[in-house]
C-alpha cells in the first residue's frame, strides 16, 4: 500500500461519519450517502493537496459543501425542466397527410445531407442540431468566426442544391408514373 492510499484510508476511517452527517443535515437521507461518497472520491483525487491532522476534516467539509451545492443546483434545474415540460402540454396530433409530407421531406433532407462531404455535414449538424451560434461554431471547428460563417453558408447552399436535385428527381419520377398510368 502506498503512502497516499494509507493516508486516504486513515482519512476515510476518521472522517466518514462526520462528513456523512454533514451531508445528511443538508440533503435527503438517500442523497447523503452519495454526497459523502462523492466527497471522498474528490478527496482521493486531491489526496496530495489534503492537509494533515486536524485540518483534514474542515478541508473535507469544504469539498462536501461544494458537492451538496452542486446537488442542489442539479435538483433545482431538474425541477425547473419538469415544470417547463409540464407547461408545454400534450403533443399536437398532425393530420395523416401532414405526417406523410413531413416524413417525405425529412427523408429527402437526410438523403441530401448524406450526399454532402463530412465537413459540410458536421458544420450543419453543429449549427442546426446542436444549435451552436457562430462564435461557438467557430470554437468547435477551431476556426475564425468569419470562416465558420462562410463554411456554414456554403454548406447550406450545397444542402439546398442537393435537396432540390433530389426533389426534381422525385418529381420527374412521379410525373412519369402518373403519365404512364393515364
């Protein structure tokens, strides 16, 4: 056993109960064990920075304070999201014709996207699906903001061109089928 392992073992033995009690007084009983465990996980990661002797417990309380605070923020965000989702209401039911058209358009868009280069696909996905604004898009792509705007603009044009080609092909095919049936 290394000195870090034995030091951590002693710290855990000496201070788990007070740290758990600290967490218990600030959270629910089921969350207290998780918070105490996360506190000691953090302590293990920072064992080389841990103070010796009587200063170890206050140091652990500082870590536990951050862990409990993060848990409260996370719980608050989850509650707020639940309220937001509840306020949206049930999903709207689309008419069958609308669903068919949306599925066709979605299929065509995905096909058109598949025809693009991987770079064009990525810039479009980051911008549209991940909803990254220009400055964040530039960071994600490790390029300047202006270069990101240009790359996105060109990718959108290529997507539109690809989509229009697919639509023209689909329209020509349906005209032929309808014309042949008459």
